[in-house]
C-alpha cells in the first residue's frame, strides 16, 4: 500500500503503531520458532549421519551373505517366499512448534525361523538375520528422514515469513507512520501559524478601533 492510500489521521496513526507492535511480536515469535526448529533438525541430522554409516555397512553385509546363500543353495526365491510380510507397523506424531513429526511404532521381535531348516543352511540363516537388522534400521531411517524433510520445509516457510515481516511489512508500516506523523505535525504548524495570524489581526483591529 502506498502512502497516498493512507489517510493521515490520528486514528490511523494509533492503529498503525499498534499493528507495528503486533508485527514485531510476530517476527520475534517466528524467529524463536525458527531457532527451535533448527535445533531440533540438528539433532535429527546427527542421528541420520550415524544411521547412514551403520545402514550402509549392514546392507553390504546382508547382500554379501545373501550372495553366499545363493551360491550354496542356488536361487533362494522360493525359500524367501516362505517368510511372511511384516506389517506390524504403526505411525503416531508429536508436535514441535506446530510441525507434526512422525514416530514409527514398531516392536522388535525375537528372531523366529519361518522357513524349513532342512532346505537351508547357516549362510541363509545369517543372511536372514542380517536383513532383519536392515529392516529395523530402515524403519528408523525412514522416520528420521521424514522428520528432517518436515522440519526443513517448516524452517524454510518460517524464515520466509520472518524475512517478509522484517524487510517488507514492518518497514512499510514504519514508513506510513512517519508519513502520517510528519503530515499531522505540518498541519499542527499550519494551524498554529493560522491562529497566530488571526490573533495578530484581531489585535491590530482592536488598536485601530481605539
């Protein structure tokens, strides 16, 4: 909104000053929210770093053991199909400054043999155990990765809004306040001068009458 669209009245001046205070409070809250979200994100980043190193190692080991099982048993697709799909997952959320952070609920079970041991060997058992570990780490990594994405998106939006308040909205309101204040001061000076002239003219007329 340009200055020409602002009517220089005391009512508008008071309203704008109140709006500026609210905008400044909004900026402080946005900045505080952004800092809290950044701290939360840094925690998640540390978790991701350690997880990625571990999961990379586990994946390599799991595929190596799977290769060994394939070599010793032949292609083990039919044996693998005997292992049921694990759907024992649930997702809940916790709120961090209004950002919904997912939490995957999963109860780790003891390793159970779900295939015929007569058609397998210890290499297959080891591969099975390795991929169970891969599953557990993947669940955790998916949870943290999703949290990081949500936090980064919220930080970006919060920073954008905070910058808009700081660099556009608040300066614009301050400019309007300055415009109105200067206009009102100029009017007061003009009014003071006008009254002074009227008083002077009255005094001159009174002198002439005497």
